[in-house]
C-alpha cells in the first residue's frame, strides 16, 4: 500500500492532496501578520467550472499555482480557471502553473492562457511572448507554464483560464433562449440526469409535417463535452445548432431532409466541477461506451440506449454519429474515423471530411486519420462504428485548443470563440453538400488542403 500511495502522490504533483478549489484565498508574504494590503492577491476558484487547488507565495512578484486534479481521478490536471483580485495598479507578477499532467502541449507552439477582467469582459488570449513552457528542475522536473502579467486597474477582478470557458449554466441559458423562440422545428427534452442531478439535454431539429415522411429522412446524431475541459467543443456545437435553427436557405433544406439529434453536454457534472477529462466519480466516460452503468455513468447510459434503440428502429436511418472534442497538441480542426477492410467503405468514410475541408478554412483533411487503436475501443466513435451498419459513419471531430493554419498562411491563427462557432456552422452546412453529392454518387477531392502537419496518434480524445 505504501508504494501505491507514494506513486499517487507523485502523480498528483504535490505531497498534499488537492481536493478542493481555493476559496477567496489571500496570499500575503509568509510571516506577515499586519492588516491585509492592496497587492496581497486574493485567488478564488469556487465558482462554476473553476479550477485552482493551491497557491504558493514565492516572492512579491511570483506565485506557484497548482491545478486541482479531476474529482476522484488525480491523473488529470490540465484545465484551470480562477480569479485574482485586490491587485495594485502596475503590479507585475509571474504565475507558474507547476503540476500539469501532460508534457506535450501547444504552449510550445505559442498557445497562451485566456484572460478577462471586470472592465474588459471579453476573453482574450495573453500575448504569446509573455508565456514560457519549460521543464523545471524543481517540481519533480515537471513541465511548467509560466506567464507574466501586469495588473492595471485596482478595482477589477481578473479571470484566467486554460481556454474560453463554456459552463453548464451558459448552456442552460442558451437552450432556454432557444426554447423561448417557439420554433416549430426545434424540440428540447431531458434525456436523463447526471449523478448530481443536472440535466442531460437532447435537441431534435427537423421540419415535421409538410416535408418528407420521417422514415425517408436521414438521422445525424451529434454529441459534445464528454470531456469537460474541452470547452471549444461547446462553441463548435453551438455553431452547429445556431446554423440549423436559422433562416439560412441551406438550413431550411436540411431540416426538410435530415433529423438532427444533438446532445450538447454529455458530462454536465464534469463541466460544472471544472474537471478536464472525467465525470464526478472520476470516470473518463469516453472509455465506457461498451458497458455504461445506469448509476455510475447515467448520462452515457441514456445516450447509448437512445442510439441503440434508434439503430433497431426500421423507421429511422441513422447515418452519422459525430462526437466533438478539443485537442491539446494539434492544430486545426480534423477528424478521426474508423478502419475498415472494405476499401469502398474507407473511401465513403472519407467523403464527409473532404467536403468539410472545402467548406471550412480551418479544417484539415491531411490531419484527419483513421485508426483502430486498442486504447480507443471504449470511445463513442469506435463502439458505435462496430454497432451501426456499413451505411453509417462515426467520427470524432477534434478542434485545436489553440489555432489553425489557412491556405498559404505562414503563421497559425489563434481560434476565438467566434471562429470555433464558425467551424460548427461549416460542419452543419456540409451535410447539404454531402447529401447532394451522395445522390449523384460523385467522388470528391479536397482542393485546398493546406496543412501538411504530420498526423500523430495521440491520446487527446
Ligand atoms: Zn476529448
């Protein structure tokens, strides 16, 4: 047991178990006993999707920050999201995030944390020149990300995060605003509840009534946020929804011919808690598709049951399953698909990503890959790829936490909340091209693939 405990301590990157978030923690110099002063920074992560487990005072100008590991799973420490207040004007600090669980990171390629403050409520990425990522002789030779920041307004509360947050409440507000529009082609239902009794929402978008009979329609199933720290997936998903409920002529045609079923947040507890990869009980839900338990993985269980049931229903033609993720080491949007013996099926599977590559300047077909990794066997893409018949396609759609390369560009373009949503809109409209093409059964070639970045097998999803 002793050995086991030791390795657990090493894994969490600290002797002290980090179980909770810091709560309005004022960090004053050690031994200081006077009245609190301006400049004694107050750190807080006790809010939705917040994550900061510990702060060590190094000097007046430097602080070590510890990510709070995922609940019930100390292996994952990537997402952080916290506020700082009680700052002095022109106070310059260096924050060192010292206990990342990953070594490979887009911080090497210019990624930086995002920041906003009370008087500047729009999230921005910090300048890359203020960010350093290096292997540190302290902290068990862990990789450390340091960033310099200059506070400039004493009354502001500053918030820093790994990437643009997208919380459970934000989704609830968005879905409620959609519902208030009383759109005849949009239905919202509660598919189930999470362990902590949060809603598992399901949207159905289609024109019922005067259009095609339901049984002649294709069904596209989309899920996002099985990995809670992958907030870009929510922006992509909202982009898909925004497009599909819009008055855009392409959206109107799609609603006539396709039924879209969308589960925008597969792991609402993990998102709420500020985890990176796991559910409340420490499960990576994207490794449990084979046998989800109704009590330990209730949201996954409910989604799987629905898909299995639709697959057995002769009136439904389930053609696509797409699970949206964000990737911590690759650039661009890209997809993972499955491996088949049948060459013709392999070619058919490549059609959608090729079309998406034509429609979305940030999507790369050359980064798209098809694999049968053993460790991915419990993912939605792999499990459903085995379950559904050979006219269905299952993909993981990945989007970089950082940036994309466009045709002819030399420097990566960092993603914003808007460009993530735009990728979602492009995914949605690609279904029109797909179904038009399919009817003509025309082969397609991607005309403008621009990023010859080498595809690597990774564990990012
Ligand atoms: Zn993922």
